[in-house]
């Protein structure tokens, strides 16, 4: 057993008493939530929560094996799809169903929420506003050009009519 998993097992009892981040949705189905964490800690947190929530229902080897697979999926979502930085704050919620006959956990309905600081929100809003202003300026210039062409055409028609 790796040092990391051993440390997690030691913390399971503490987690049971301090933080319940799991909601039972039905027989052998649990919703696991990391709460607010920095992205760099998601794998440890998810493993610990699964060990706490499912430790009495599912063998530890199964939890560790299947959560490792889930963490690979989460890495892809966080790093490749969402471009989340290591120190960004996220919340991960996932449904876990234990398939007893197959001796495996099936994870579904993965939800990752990224939280932004006030400064990041202002930056995003300003960036969106700048893009919108540029877009409106382009449209305005296009309409001015069309109006100029219409005036020229109208002036030519009036000159011919005189």
C-alpha cells in the first residue's frame, strides 16, 4: 500500500467525525462531494471521502482502485477541458454506485464547479465588455459604409433626374 493511501486511511476516522461529505441516494448509491478545495488536492480529498462514505459497504481495495480511475477522469476534466490551475478553488460532486456482483464502483453524474475571485470576475467581465465594444464598433463601421454607399447612389439618381 502506498504511503499516500496509508495516510488517507489514518484520516478516515477523523473525517467520519468532522465532515460528512456524502449523501446516500438509495441502496448502494452515494453522492460524494469534496466541498470547496484547491484543485491540487482533489485526488486525496475524493479518495478520503469515498473511504469514509463507502468504507463499511465496499472493500477498501475496490474503493482505492476505482477512485484512482475516477481521479484520472477528473484530471482530464480539470486540466484539459476546464484549464483549472492548481490553486483554483473547485467543488466536485459525483454519484457513486456499488455494483456488488461485479465488485466495482461506478461513478456517474460528475459535476465540477470552479469558483472565481472577485478580481478574476472583474477581469472576465471587462474582457467580455471589450469584445462586445469591438464587435459593436465593427458593426457601426459597416453600417456607416453602407449608408455612405446609399447616399452616393441617391445623389447620383438625383443628379440624373435633374
